[in-house]
């Protein structure tokens, strides 16, 4: 297991494997260089990449996406596909 590193971007865990990265932008859960979840001004759970799906939660809206393309949007105004 890697040593924790504390600085402008702090990391806990082995950066070549599973670890957490924290900065003023938020917290990222990572597997090597692959981001599995982000918690910042938006929350993204899942990978953002070609042929990958994820859920993005932003102010007043939740998007179910393929990469960055919204497949289903749920908001206070209703839902759209």
C-alpha cells in the first residue's frame, strides 16, 4: 500500500491501484488512472469514457449517461429520454 501524500492534491492508497485523491475541486475515487467516482460541484458515479455509463448528479438534475451523452434526465421539471 502506498504512503499517504498530503499537499494541494492529497492521496490515500496506492496510486497505481485503488486510491482516493482529494483537492479543492473535490474527492475522486480511482483505480489507477481510472476515475470511478467524483464528488465535487457535481457527483459522477461510474466511468466517463467511450462505451462506459455513469450517473451525474448536479444542482436540481440527475442524468443517466453513456460517456457524456444523456440517456435519461430527471429534474424538478420532470423527466426526458
